[in-house]
C-alpha cells in the first residue's frame, strides 16, 4: 500500500517536472526567436530612403524632453504610473535643420494632437526651428483636432493652421497654483522644521503654510507676466493680429464663443487664429495636392493612420540623413542634466552627481572631444551633488577645454549652481533660472506617535546624539547647527556665483535670495551671458575651441544589460510602455502627486542641504 502511494506521488512529481521543463523550453525558444527576429531585422532591413519632394511629417507624442528616461515596461503590467511619452528635443531640432537644406524635402507637416507640452522654452526653441525652415522658402502646415495652449503656441508660426470643424482652441494664459499641506500636517501633529536663507526661497512653504506668501506671490506674478508677454506677442506677430484684439479674445472667451453661436472652431476661425476648418479626409486630400501621392513600394512613407501623401517621419528621416553623413573627426560633447539633482549614480533622464561628474571627466580626458556643452533642464536638488558637478566642469576648463552651459526650460537653484562652472551661459528668453538659495527640511513625528501610544526614550552621549531622529522633538542645538550650516551654504553659493560671474557677493545677493528670473531678466542682471538655444550654445563652444567642422556626441549613463534587453524586447514586440497620453485629469493629478512623492524619496544629500526651486516650466 505504501509502495503504491509513493509510486503515485512519484508519477505526480514526474508529470509536474515534465510540464515545468516544457514551459521552460518553450520560453527559451520564444526568447531565442524574438532575438533572432531583432538581429534579422537589423541586418536585412535596407534602411529608410528619403523620397523626392516628400513632406517631413512631425507627429510628436508625449512631452518634449532633453533626454529620454527609462520607464520599466513591466510597471505598466503592474498597474503603476506610466510616463506620458517622451520626444527628445535634439532629435526634432536636428531633423528640421537637416530638412531645411535638403532638396528632397519640399514642406513640413506638423500634427499636434498628441503633444503634451514640456516647457515653454522648449516650445519656443522648436518654434524658432520651424521659422528657420520657412525662411528657407519651404512651407509649414499644421493641423490639430483641437489645440491646447502649448500646441497652438508651437503651431502658430505655420503658413497654414487647420482645425477640425468640431474642435476648439483654448488660450488660457499662465498660472501657478500650489497645494499647501500646512493645516493638514498640523492636524496630524507632524511638525516640519524649515531652515532656509532667502525670503523668495519658497520650496518649503507648502509644508508649513496654508497659502502663498506675499514674497512668493510677488515673484510669481512678475515671472508669469514676463512669460505671458512673450507668448502673447509671439502669437500676435506670427498671425499678424492686433495684440489688443488677441488679449480681448483670451480675456473674454465666452463673448467670442457666444458670437459664434457656441461653435468653438468657428470662434477661432473668426478671430484669425486658424486659417481653415478641415476634416481628416480633407486634410489628407490637401496634402496629396501639395506633395503628391505616396509610393507604397518606396517603403517607410506611410504613417499609421495618416497614409496617402508623400511623406517621411522624423525618426526615419533622421536615420537616413545620419547614415549619409560622414564623420567629422573632432567632436563637441553635449551632456544633459535633466531632472532633480541627487547624490550617487542615476540612469539616463536623471541627474546623479557621481554619474554626471564621471561623464564630464571622461569627456575631458577624450582627446577627440574639443569642447563640452552642458544642457541643463533641472530645478536643482542636492547641494553636495551640484558642487561635485560644478567642480568637474571647472577642472575641464582648467584643462583647456571650453565649457558652455545651455539652459533649457528650467536651470534654477542647483541647476544654476552647476551652470556657474561654465565659461559662458546661454538661456532662452523664457528659461526659468536663478533661485539662488539653500534650504533644509526636517519632519518631526513625536505627536502622532504619542496619539498612538508610542513613546521613545533612551540615553545619548552628547546633545546631538540621536538629535536627528524624527521620533523625538528636535534639539535646540541641532536646529542651531542646521541653520548655521544653511547660512554657510548660502554664503558658499553666493561666492561661487560671484567668482564665476565677475560680481561682488553683495551684487549677487541682491539678485539671489531664492528669486526666480526669466532668461531675459537674468541676462540683464548679469546671471546669463547670451540668449539663444542649444545650437547657438554649440556654435559658441566651437568658436571657443577654434573648430569649424565637428560632430556632436551625446554621452549618457548606460542602462544595465537587463534593462536594455527588457526595453528592446518590448519595442520589438510593439508594446508601448507609456500608453497614457491623453489620460484623464484625475489620472494626471494622481500621477503628479505620485511623481512628487517619488522625487522626495530620491533626495539623498549627505548634509541634507538642498538647492532646489519650487518652479515648473509653464
């Protein structure tokens, strides 16, 4: 009987093992076939071809970024927050610039429906590229099913703007509204100790107040007014509209809508903001008339959902022109500092102090690299990591290689700190910069723990032993030490900027104190040398290096082999790890809160001192 029982168990285990082995072999074979398909696709695909007389089609999906970051595709399967998609700015700028001088490209078509913004300065720089394309005698046509403010600002420079008959165009102005947790934390019994220098350093205010301080309100009003003046003037100039009439349309939109019988598309047309109302089929027919029908045999010309006219997408076009372009030998390294600055190593799309310092050092030691351009899109972060990066830039200059900083949408606080390591600083007129100041936050959970009946007791060998334990009331000596450290850090920040800009400490302090400035104002105050985009900064670096012919290299942190394989497998399988473009307002709100919480958890400055700006690019 016992023998039969064990025999039965053996047969069950054997069957289970054979089943698991079959599953294992199936999975291995599937992975092998997938990798084989990738290899064959790479070696057998002839590569994109640029058709004669084609339109360059731009359909940006997601947010404009300086560097793509890695979103774990498995986060989608786990139900975690996915990104809204990413479009690397430099790729779009390169494609437009190449197409401008390419006789095979006859026009540019921009469809904006899936563009999610990404910062006013990025939109302005991309907008300038479209203007340069038009200046070469080639038309730009734009269409949207509906236009957000960001989408319209970008497209307003076009020769023709089309809007769907049932669409709308909403210009709202600029705003900054902050969520304040002061009352909620007080009710929970959580104390947040704040140490800062500079009355305009407002990052800590959401944790201690229930409303905006007078200083923050004043600075924000001046900042938004300056940015909005640029946007409004750019749109009025491009559309040849009276600035006052445009302002009336924006300020009293219900009246314009009522005059058009509630038809939002007609209201935009009557106001001169768009040229034509067209359905999708009418749009395709117009484009076929302009550039001709696509040749289905030519390959890579038909874009999903919008076939018919002779076209080539930005990615395919860029691959084609890069393959045709000979190497130039000498190089300018463009390093990207995007996101909050934290200590240690970080993947692409984030700023790790050790990571970026190492990339700068490698560029300095590479004889083929003749100059370095640091492209900054960061509100700051760790003071320790910021100084680590700035010092490597200083060493690069001392080694005889020029360093030029190029500010994207935000280069404030720690972002400005690292810019101070450059020979010269370039910014967009609508970049956000400055915010020269330092702060520290320290939470105390004594009261909520006591409500739960949790107490903390013990002994220490000195007044600071256990002083930074959030379970215990903060010791006065610890508070004094933190404030002294903040004041020293601020003086260090002032001196660093003063040395870099050829100013006195008092002059820097006058424009510092945590205040944020536009690029235009920063240039007037002496914090920025020149106004211009990335290309202008690259040309300035080439001039300092004394070279005329060069190629750009984009050194970046490398993903781990496992992450590279994971990304490659998902891309090959056609799975999109960021499918949330156009998500609901609630999903966007929750995503922002989750992202903000994740950013706070990444803060890891060794001294708990932060040079961070509570500012977002509109």
